[in-house]
């Protein structure tokens, strides 16, 4: 994520919000981009963990 | 006789059952405590006094007519305002949901507690849509910590923590997606139970993250937790996650002691970032329970990251229509996180769910050699309301995302936990998580009861007006 610039995130937020029908007021944008950076950083931390192709998602979690 | 508002649920039951007091008198005492102290604590958002008084009178009449009193006879309780209460809109801490029509029926767990003889007295403040660890709310004002009104209750079940610790009611229900029962239990100095994922019905409550949402009680003693938990157990087809398992009563088990239980302390991740108070609290519990060597919880940091991703994306999916139509009516801190969550690519979410299964299996393996695991509930005791940062290893870091670092990796695996309150001399209370294997709430409650019996875990009475 370190080489992902704020301009990259801004473009992602603009496009994503347009696709999803969300409005982002200018004053909300800095906090949304900061949160997006945290979410993506943590998501990539999880995604880099190696699991076998056969790993089952726990979409309906049951112990 | 008149019982004090600080009376435990178990004392209330014993006195109501013996005819020494009435459910009506106990309810009137609770309503009086709410009238006196809620203006300072801001724990209640709704008080259903007429309903409570009518219910208590009917209960007394039933007992007078010879009906056996239930296991919670006459116990006043309140619920986080994401529980459906017949006649009230289920606001879930939000402005938007206040426009909903009033709920037509009570949530399953309210019905079960009232069937056992408890008396609902109201609904409680919470962080908006449960996306919160502070107990603050921009619409209703912050819940305030009874031990220091300038401090957070913790959240998102903030009113639940404040109401029980402040002596307004002996029992409250909360929800816990990433720590929202255990965090207020820690900051307010209470016992709190987050049962195994799928144990208690969530029917009739406003959701947050279906994959992670749990419900449970907060109380001032382990016995009270067990009484409430036992009354709420049981399959409910109205919640598709609720498992059809035998009811496993715990109240009669909690006095058994810990003979034969293997106790360990979670090391590594669960020591980093913890304040000296948090570590001292864990150490006190470990000594009292004769804990052995530290054990490593594998990939706990990644588990916390995965819980974060699932939370923000599932929360975004839940609220997508409201984010489209009424974004300005959200708490800005909630809205900004949810919009960011809506933008996270799907592969990262699916990988988080795949990781969850791997992680839960590793933790199940860990419980092959350990019965009870101890870990801090929060890295520190209650911060000031509005506080944004704290000092960690000499660096100033954001406070809010770090409040749940020790609770998230445990609920992510769905494990049952009792948060126990530790009062170190001259310090604010702080909680320790007593964690057990899946479906072994009885083991966690036994260990918590041993800590209570040994005088290590206890609820301190705050200095509020009597």
C-alpha cells in the first residue's frame, strides 16, 4: 500500500462512489480516504496469508 | 423490606421468592435510581415505567396465587436500544432509525428474561449502529462512566455498562461484534458474558455485522451473569445463526471451583500495547488461577485485521441504502468508515472469511491443551470522553481503533468469554478476558467465579447519589 498515493485512493473513491450511487461531500473526503487506506492495508495483510485453494470461506460461520 | 438499588439479581430473586419484598417494590426502587442518577449517567434513552410497574404487579399477583417464582423473579433489567421493545422504534443509536415504526414485539431474549420473572424497565444508550468502542453518541450524548463522569463507558454497549455499574439496574443486555460487551465491562468495572457465536438468539435486534454479532448480559456478579445466561439459552428458529444445541445450565456449576482446569495466559500479541495496569490485572488473575506458561495465539494480529475488514464491509452492505439517501444523518465517524468499507474490493473480504475458518481451527487446536485462556480486555482503563489519542511506547497513536485490539481476535473465532473486573488500588477498574473453548461458557463462568471468590475480581460501587 505504500506506493498507493492519495490520488490513487481519491480516484478509487470517486469511481466506486459513482458506481454505488454514493455522494461524498468534499469535507468528508479526507476522512473517507484515510479510512479506506486503513481498510485496504489490513485487507492486504490478510490476503497475503497463504491458504490452500481448497480453503473454505466461513461466510456462514459455525464452530 | 426494601432492597437497595445496588442489590444483586440473585439477592432480589431470593427475597422476592421468600416474600420478604415484592417485584413491585424492587421495580419502584430501580425507577427511583434511574430518575436520580440517569441525568448524570445518560445511560437510558427510554424508560418504560408503566409497562414495568404493570409487569411487576402481575408477577406479584401470580406469586401470591401460588405460581412458583421464576429464576429471575422481580429482577429489573434494561437492554441496549438495538433490541426490539414493543411500542418503541428500535433506534440502534441512530437518528435515522427513529423514523421506524414502533416494534410490534419484544426481542427473543427480552421475552425469555421476562418469562423467567425479570422486569424490563427501559432501553439504553449506545454508539451509533454499534460501530463504536467509546459509548459516545452524537445524537443522544455520551454515556458517562459511573466511576468518573468525565470518562468513557466504553462501547458500543455504553448505556448497558453505565446502567449496571451505576446501580440503576442489576442486569443489562448488550451486543458484542468486536468487543462491545467486553469493552464497557472493562471500563465500567463489570462482569460481562459474550457467549459462543450462535449460542443466544439475536432475533428481534437490529444487526450490525451478521457474521460477528453476538448478544449477552452485563452484571455485577458471576452468579447474576449465569442466572441471566441460563434463562436466555435455547434454540430459536427466528435467528438462522442460532444453533440447535442442548441447553447447558451454568448457575449450578459456577461454585465447582477450577479443579482440573488448565489455565494459561495469552502471550505475544496480547502483551504488546497493553498498559501496566492491563498487564497487572492479567497477572493477578493468572496467579489466582495458577496459570501455567504463556501460550501463543497464532496470527492474532491478522485475525484482528480480518475482523476489521469483515466489519467495515458487512456494515457498509447493511447500510448502503441509508448511505445513499441520508448520509448527512449519520454520525460522521460512522458514515466515513462505512463509505470506505463500501469501496473495499470483494477478494479481500472473501480472503478474510477464508482466513477466519483457518484461524478458528487453530484456536480449537489450542484448546486441546488448555481449558481457560486469560488476556486483557482493553489495553487501558477508561479514557476521557472525547479523547482521540494515547501514548504507546512513547508514541502518540489514535485511541479509538486500538480500544478493541484484544477483544477482536477472540470474538473473530466465536469463542465464549467472561470479562471480569479487576480493581487495582487507586486505579480505575480494568477488565480481563476469561476465554474458553467453543460452547464451554460453563468453564469461563467457573473460572470467573473463582476469581470473584478469591477477591481478585469484584465490582466496585461508585460514589453516586443513593
